[in-house]
């Protein structure tokens, strides 16, 4: 999952650079929003990369019966969650950058809805006591 999300992040990053960078150089877009958008994309991309590494380490530890497996799984889940939060807000940043304020506000509202949904899912669907990972 993290690898697929990383690919999505690379695609959005490429889009932002291809279409927004020339407008940034010419001064047509807000430089702070442009740089914030690019920074958010870079951070989310690397969070997905870190999550992939943590998932790999989890599998190695799990197969070897190492008690650190749970720690790596939790770290991977945290990286994916934070990466998703940053990735889902990027359309709003891009729309604000090109001065489409109404659409940016809609995207930001949808992002807040995503955050609310994420909190509800984390609170209600996660088991209170963590069960052992499923057998592979």
C-alpha cells in the first residue's frame, strides 16, 4: 500500500513541478504556498518510503519471532497515516497556490472531513488490546 501511495505522491509532485514551477518563476503564484505544497509532497513521499521500510522490517522480525515486530508495525502505520494526511491536503494547497480560492476551500473542507473520518475509524475500529498479527 505504501509503495502505491508513494507512486501517487510522485505523480502529484511531477504535476506540481511541471505546471506550477514556471508560474512560480514568473511570479504568477504565491511563492510561500508553492514552496509549502512542494515541501508537503516531499515529506509525504518520504513518509511512504519510511513506511515501506518499516513494513519490511516488521515482516523480517515477525518471521524470525523477534519481539520488535510490533514496534515496526506501529511505526509503519504511523508513517502511512501521517503521509496520507499530508497527501490528501495537497489538492487544497495546489488550488490555493493558483488562486482558485473557492475550490481550495472545498478541498480543504473535504480534507477536514477526511481527518474526522480518520479519527472516528482510529477510535472505533481499532482493537483495544492488540491481537497478534495474522499468520502469513
